[in-house]
C-alpha cells in the first residue's frame, strides 16, 4: 500500500463517532473524564506492576544514555526515516527514549485492566498524547526541518509560517492535506462522461455514457455517503469505480446529494429514503426495467438497507436485483473506538449542537477524520507544511476528503438515535417511510465489502452487519483499509482479497476458512453483478429516456456547491 493509500484509509469512520465528535469537537475526547478516573484507580490497585514499569523504563533510559540500547524505530515508521535519526548519536538517543516512554505508556493502559469501552477511550487519549510528543514534531530537533532551512536559505520557515497562518484562519484548523487547486471536479476527478438526467431539491441523478456496444439490462444505482460528496466512487481516471463498471458493460447511475444548509434542517431519514426511491423510479423509467442493483457505501448503506426493509414490508423487494454494501456498519456492537466513545450525554449534546445551527458542518467532520489518525493526518502534514514549508502532495482521495459537505440537523439526529439504540439489529426498532425495519426480511442477494486493515470501522463489525440481511451474502475482505479497500483498481500487484463460500456467525471462523485471491475485488464484483444483471442489449445511443432528458453534463451542479 502506498503512503497516500495508508493515509486515505483513515478518512472515514462509523457514524456514531463522526456525528457526535463533529458536533461537540474532537478535542473533548481528550479531556479528563470518568475513564481517566477508572484508569487511575486500576493502576493504583496494582502498585507493583506500576513500579515494575517505572524500574524497567529507568533501566532502559540508563542503557540509552550510555549507548548500550539497541532500540530502534520500525523501518515502516516514516517519522524517523531520515538517516540522521539513527546516525546522529544525540538524535538516536532522543528517539530511543521516546520509543521507550511510548511503549511504557501503552503498557500501563493495558495494565489497568479496563473494560473494553474505557480501554478504547483511554487508548485514544494515550495514543494522541504520545504521537503529539514525538520528537519528529519538534522543529528544534527534526533534521528534515534544519535541512529545509539550509537548502532554502531560510525561506522554508517563511513558507511554513504562511501555511500555518492560512490553516489556522479557516476551519477545520488542521494542516492542509492537499492544495485546494490540486484537482478540478469534472476534469481531473468526477470526470467520467455522463449527464444529469433527474433532479429534485435533494439529489441529482447522474447517468454515465456507455462505453461498450452492448450493456446489461439491469442497471446499477450507486448510493454514496451523505456526509461526503459522491465522487469517491468516481475519482481520477484509472481509479474510478464508475469508470470501471461502465467499461464492464453495466448501465451505471449515481446519486449526487445536495449540500444542505439551515433551510433544509428538517430533512430526515425518511426524506433521504424517499429520495433513494425517487432515484430508483427514474433509473427504471430510463432503462425500461422492473429492477435495479443498489451499491451503497458508508452512511448511504444504512439508508439503502432501511429502504430495502421498507420495500420488503410493501411486497416490492423484487425492485432490487442485488444489494452491495461497502464499508458500512449496520450493527454497532463493539464497533471499535466509535461505539466506545458514545454515551447518552455526548449524544444529546451533539444533537443539540446541530439543532441550533440547523446542520452539522462538514468542516467539523474533516477535523474528526484528522484526529482519529493524527500521525498520518495531522503530524505528517505538520512536518511537511510547517517545518519544511512544502505544499502537500496532490492525491485524489485527500482532495475529496477536503471537499466537505453538511448534514441536516434532522438526519444527524436520526443517525445518532440509530447508533444509540443499535436499532437496525432489532426488528421493528427503527422505521423507514412508515414501515418497521426488519433487515432479516431483506432476501435480496448481497455483496458486502470490508477492509482487513480498517482500524476505524473494523471488518468484524462489517461482517456482523452482513449477518443481519436475510438473503444470500457474498462477503469480501479486501487487503486494505477503509477507503483503499473501495478505491482498489486492478493492477496493484500487492492487492489481495479474501472470500469464503460459507458465512458462519463468527467472523473469526469465516477468516480461518477463507481463501486468498490475488488482485482487486473489482473483477470479482463485476462477475457477480453481471450474472445478476440480465441479458445483454444494444447500448442506448442517447442518455435519458422515459420522458427524462439530460439536464446538464456530469458531474452536475450539486457537487460544486460549497
């Protein structure tokens, strides 16, 4: 996986954490609370263990001081990749002391024997503090900062100060991950040829131009997240899922959500569920078909699954030929730090905050994304942008992440309530358009994708989500993390994915008996989709149909709204 792909993996998270932290501020997670008290109590109850840790650390620091320690950073730790960190005796000792102290801090968290929720919370706090104190973040000792200063005759400090002032002047007040002009929507990203063929106040529907003489009869409708713009599925050419699916003979459509503001505060789960149905109606009119495939990602997957439950309740589930769920968690049981961080008090404060504004600001979401993986998304850019005075490298996923959206207050409240009660795991606990949601009645064949290296949305949580659906499920475990598991075009020699012909209740049992396939999962999915997409027919000469004519060229207007 490339450095950029590793950073991209941190750019999405389960909704409960995003939608509470973004509303009240991620730094609140670092403030002293009951978890701190329980950790202190747990350590106080084990004085010998704590004393042993202190003695071990003191001994290691002594060995470091006299040069007898062989402690060294991992070769994969990019913070200390400059040779000076290991060749310079002073810098080497600084790094060794830091690594020893960091190891001790992590061990003390485990020594407290906290229950899983407190362990996740305190792990987040300790990791953030440890990473902030890394010597690589200190301009006085970081060799790359001094080298940049010398190489530029001091101009790097001027550029770094200018970058710092710029980033502090505007939300989300974290180091910029990409220059705002690095890509252009409609030209270098979201560039696949197509047209907007339907529009209402909530969404635009984009139909893509066929690239093959014949196309499949049953079309594919992509339901993107409602907390980001849609073009994570249509990134730069060669990395675009839409581009790939069209090249496989699929008729492809995607929803482009409007970027709401305070006027739209009352748009809720039902509003967006109905919008998905409106998009399905349009797709079926244009393609003259009775069914369509739904491909839903992240928060879009939650909405789409609820819509399928509504269709099942109405006896109309045959409108969906296949359901794809990508990196989406429907079952929040122990879903990593996100579930551990959520409680009623925090949830209530988050809902009240968005209600006061009428929306949840997308820039606050971007700040949460960054602090979830501070080494990759904060401190690496601190060094690059400020200590070295360099512009960040251009990368399409990071550009997409910085192109933020808002979420309406009512939708925010609905998602938080779903997470608080884990409602989708309990038949009838949630509703969609008047129907009780029972995912067990969704008998549609499904294809579920997760990333084995996803530290924010664990693959086991995605697997449990797949167990809620009532139909035949193909679960695919990609080699990468949250974003890179989706943006995974063929051609990467290091890419693999795992599959299993059975789906036992225990995800670890699934993994033990899974087989590993080389390459991207995209061709596997294209084959799965093609076998469920009907016969081939001549590709349409024009876009639109059924009384729906093209309104403007893709990517449309809504994606450009700030």
